[in-house]
């Protein structure tokens, strides 16, 4: 659903009001904004700058500092491949390559239908289960290249 500027501003005012328009709560405001729109649209960042009375550079600095924030639309399903040492030595790189081929996207991208987004993470702390692939928060341990196709299909 595409919102016009007035609708977006109304939603953003509601989010900011929830935090008493307190610019020190910018991270929480951006989290709620991303939850509302699925990412942080440029128009939303500009509007939040005005609503919170903070420089746009400050809003962008926070939005680009944290990896959890995205300035581009993300896919419906978030796939994260752990590339920590234990996962790496157990074949995470090969698993990642198969996922990229299966989805026809590169790490950091989303597919054209915005069904999947693919990211790598450094470590998820489940080293004994590596390599680990996380889809929408669900951990898939002992991932093998031959299991990738069925994993992806189960989320289509």
C-alpha cells in the first residue's frame, strides 16, 4: 500500500507522539517506523527530522549506523546466513552460494518480487549447529547445500 505524504506524516506523528516527540528516543522511533513501512523511506526520514526538530544528518546517521535498519524495501522473508568461524569451516560459504543461485540474488539484495532478502551475519552463537541459516527468526542448523532448495520452497 502506497501512502501519500499526508497519510505518511499522520502515521509518523503518531509514532513520534508515542515517544513524546523525544529525539533521544530516535532509535525506537525508527524501529517503529520501519515496522510500519517495512523499511525507512527517504520521505519518512525527512518528515521525522522535521517532527523531532533534529538535523536530517542525525536521523540518517542513526538509520545507517545500525544494520537492523534498511533504507530500501526488504523481502517478506529475511534469510540470514551465519558466516562465523564455526559455520564458515563447516560450509556456510557454499550454502550461501547455493541460496544466491536459488533466489537469483546476491547477499544484501532482495528478489524482484520482494519475497526474499538475503544477508550474512558474523555469528549467531549456535556454533555447534553450524552452518546455520535463519529464516524469519527460525534457526535451521546443520544446513547442507542439498537442503537449500527445499528450504526456499517452503517459504514461497
